[in-house]
C-alpha cells in the first residue's frame, strides 16, 4: 500500500519552490520555549527531574526550522540537543560545570513569531548582527543574524546550530567588539538543481558581521592591539549567484 502525504508542483526553472514556501511558513514562528527535564546519563531507571525553561531564537532569515542546537555557558556548562521535525520535543545531553553528564529532554510550551518584544522574554541578551554575503566578486548586504539562548543558567559564550535545510553555524560570544569575521562557510546544496547553488567563497576573509548592539562579542584569534573580532568557524549560508538584470 502506498500512502501519499503531499504533492507539489513547481515550474521547471524553479524546482523546489513549493517546498521552500512550505518550510518558510513552518518557520515563521521562530521563538521557542520548552519545559525541560534532566536525569543522570547512563541510568535509564533514574527519575527525570524538572529543569529550568529553555528559550531560544536563532534566525538569519533562512526560512528553515532548526534541527540541532548546542551551546556553552560562561560557567562551563554545555548542552547539545536535536529536535523532532515538528519541533514538539527535543532530546540531547547536558554537562554540568563539574563535569557530571545528564540526559536532557524538553517539550514545547510556547512558540511565537519574533518581534521587538522578544528581548523582554528573557534576562539573557538578544544578539543582533548585520551581515554581508560574498558573491559575484564583491560583498553585498544580507539578512540580520539574531541569537538568543536562555537555559536558566549562565549567559552563553558559544552557540552552534544546524537547520533542516543543512545550513549550519558556530558563533563565539565574548566582551565588546565591533565586527565579526567568518573564517569558513559551509553552504547547503539545496539550490544546485535550480541554478541557485552556493559559491564557496575564496579562502581567507569570507564574511564580516558587524555587531548592531556592540556588546558581548569575542576575539577568537590573535589580532593587533585595539582590534577585537569574533570568528565564526563554519556558518551555513545560502550564497546566491548574481542574476542577470
């Protein structure tokens, strides 16, 4: 027996357009809150105990739901989780500051679109960056990157993510700085068939992101005095080829 769940029709020159539109609609509500629980790792009989709420928003207008999320707090705690495709639940692991490992799970409790009020939902800061994309031999203004992760503990100093279309990124946050450099880019190959595939940028300076709020960024590499930068080692981008006029 064959079960048919969905049929989409696309123009020959725009293969995948319907699926992209469907994913964009699904990703419209991009601020997530979860009720969470912990139990000691490798102890299937141990009871789950309630943990603080997890609130997060990671968006660069890729119009795709997150598939995985990881973060490290300033106190040394670390978490890494994977989501159900409909975002109803997640499961992963959590390591406390003393090195104790836990299973970590959560159930969706709230979901809403991003707005200027989002930063009021959490005591943790909402980081906002202007971005540029490299294509056609030049640099071009791109979408805003927004990061917010609040697990009820210390502020985060590193965030990693991957979405359901294969875009991924790593951001390291620290003291005030004025710009961000991307040291490498990994682009999803989703658009290759439609002629919109990403061009991998030249080696070296791949992308710069200026911090709109000018606070809590990091220096990951040694730089001359007075210049402080944040390096994003691997940011998934949809780098579009220039279209003819």
